[in-house]
């Protein structure tokens, strides 16, 4: 280790040994990094609220997944190789600046008014810095750690090249390249993770990073709604909708942190279920925030528009479906689990309301959704306390299974 404590240089190492995996927390710099992404998500939510059409949803979902994937790339690198030294901080600061540039261009891309070339260029910078960090890590690790890095380096270099090429390719082929690069990134991970014979991740760190990011995403949604309706003349209907939406947000927090089973994270390559399961979860929560703003401002209407219903109820459905998928990978699980079945039932109900609820009064629509979410919270809270082992059978059976 060289330099002063704040400007030190410390070579990367694979941090999956027993002394590293016991209990590890996010660094202050990681939390700072998250806030830059909150700015990008705020722009995405604003764009969706302005244009909740099918095209608007497509742009929103595509951009959100790509921005979120950039966050995940640095999160998993930090989980395995971060030494929080000067070089790592500077690389990550450069990535944060590039994400900020992406956020600036998001309104134009969401409106279909250009900006995608600049977005792609900034994404190239983000990806290139991540590749550079892996190149540095490769120089300081050996054995399976180096083989693991080699696979990721090869794949990430190719996909970064695809992003660079997309800068010079006109739409819609530019977007095709983005999608292909994302699919290749996802597809290479199972093979790469299988190279590591011991733990694939530091579980305590990953669950905390996703948890703090969920707080950032949920908090950003609430803050965006407050900012959007500030100065709005509230009537009784608007206050009822706003109160119901606040309760729903609280229930989402409660379910995620107290009742979602995260044991899949430590189950080797199956831990990818946790990563993949969050891909629709975060955009779902932010879409719910955009839908909340629209529901409040149109609370006096006879019914909510299709776009508002899908942003509001569909966003919550994406959250519930994601947790159901993660639940299936839990250490003790069953498709007969009450929590799992309840989440699926909630998804079906919310999607039905979004698709067919145009004739329902706006206030009633929101209240029905709120009652359904509260019901799911109560179902999970009073489910047998062994978590994912709480299946629809006599209480003693899960105990036998655990024994």
C-alpha cells in the first residue's frame, strides 16, 4: 500500500476469501456514486410522466435498463475487487461524470428528439472505465480469478466496441446494437461465474448495495412526485390519492426489506437470479412514482388514462413479479409458498386493472391498488416465519424440511 490514507494506491485482489465475506458494507463513495444514477432516473420518470404512451414506455424501459446495468457493472466489480484506492476512485468518478452526461441527454432521447448519439458516447466512457478497472485487476490476480477476469474482459471489450460503433450508426440500428450488447453482457455471466469455485460474491455487500440502491430509487420517486405537484391545488380527491400512494410506497419498502428472501445471493451461480430479478424491479418502482404524479393530478377524473394505469399499477406489478422470481431461487422455496403465490396473484390483479380499469373512478382505482398491496404485506407478514419455506401445508412440515 502506497501513499497517504486518502490518496493511497492498493492493488486489486479477489475479495472472496473468508475474512472478506463475513461482513462487509458499502463505502461512502459507493453511496455517492448511486446519487448520480438517481438524477438519471429522475429524468426518466419525468419523461414517462410526460409521455406514458407505448412508445414512451418502450424508451423508458430500454434506457432505464441500460443505465441500471452500468450501475450493476461497477457494483459487482467493487464487490470482488474494490480496494477503494485513488485509481479506483478516479475511474469511478469519471464514470459518474459520464452518467451525468447521459442524464442530461435523457429528456431528448425520451422525447424522440435526438440525443442518442451523445448518450451512446457517454455510455462508451462508462464501459471503457469499467474495462480499464478489469485490466488493472487482471495484472494483480492469478488462477481462477484471472480466468474469470479474462472472460469478462473479452465480453465487455466486445460490447463496449458495439456501443462505440453505435455512435456512428443511425437509428433504429443504433438501438439494435444497444440491445445486442446488453444481451451479450447478460449471456456471458453464467459461464464467467462458473469459473469461480468458491463464493461468487460477498453476500453482505451485494445485499446492502441493492438495498441502498432501492432506497435511492424509491426515495427519488417520492421526491419527484413532491416536486412535480408542488404548488398544485389539492382537492379532497387529490389528498386521498396522495395518502394512498404514500401508504403503497411504505408497503413496498416494508416488503422489500423485511419480507423478501435474499438467500439466493449466496447460492453460487444461482445468485444471478438476484441480479436478473432486479432488472424489472427498479424501473417498476420509478414507473410507480411517475404514475403517482399522474394519478394525483388527475384524481378528479372519471377514470385514469391507459398510460397512467400501466405506470401506476404496472410499476407495482413489475416490483411484485421481480420479488416472486427472486423468491423461487431462495434456499428454502416452493411454488406453493403463500408469499410467492400472493405476489403472482397481485401481479395478475394489477395487470388486469391496468388493462381493463379505464372505467373505474380514479380515486377508487388507487384505493383498490392500495388495499391489494396492503393485503400482500399482511399475507407475507403473517406467513410462517421460516420465510420461503412457508408453504401451503401444515405448519410442522416446513420444520421437518429444515431439520
